[in-house]
C-alpha cells in the first residue's frame, strides 16, 4: 500500500512528473498507457480503432487490478482511468492518489501539437465531463505554473505526510 498514483486530465504532466518522481525516490515508474500497449502489443490509437473506447477501458480496468497488487511503484494513469469508480478505489487503496490539474488554457497549449492521443481533438468536452470527478479527489496539485521538479517535491512532501 505504498504506491504513488498520479492521475488527472491529459496534458497535466502525469508522465513527466511521474518519471522525475520515480527517479527521485528510486522506484519503478509505470505509465498505464505504456503498460497496456506492452500487454496487448498495440498502440493506444490501434486499440481504439480495433476495440473502441469500451475495449480500451476494459484493458485499463485490468491494468488497475494488476498494478494495485504491486508495491513501491510510481504509477501515472491515463486521463480517464480513474473516472471509473472501481479503478479509483482499487488504485487508491494501494497508495497515495494525487490528481494533477492545470488551467484550461495551459492544457490547450500542451495538447496543441499532440497527435498520439485519440481523444485530444475533443478535449474540452471530455474535460468538462470529467472535471467533477477530478475535483472530488482529496489531493490535488496544480501544474500550471511550477516546474516539474518543484511539483515533484510537493508530491514527496504529501507522500511523507501520508505515511
């Protein structure tokens, strides 16, 4: 029960901060999208094309169960993974759950040239649909203005206070 799980909307810095955090704490880093692609041998866009969003969300649910059973990880989830209550409960029970947030104009800038996110073209609608779930998470860190290393130290402090 000592994982650190980073969640939040696409473009909030989950993978960037997760990698730095894992290196800083000398822990394995798992990006759930990378984990899923390694499990099925397809890219996220291929999974969406072949199985749709429903198929992808089923793979996310399996990844949540697999990763929650492990300890000592830094996990970066896909932006929609923990919108699912069961996934959120499973992973949240395995450690500290931190939701990264950013102002919408910051997200827009970060997503402007990203072509590897199947849902990025419609991000504003998706963001509005998920916003209440993100807001309900007890630990939130705004990544809009601070550099990743500073944000990493904030997460480490939060983690130390929670253990």
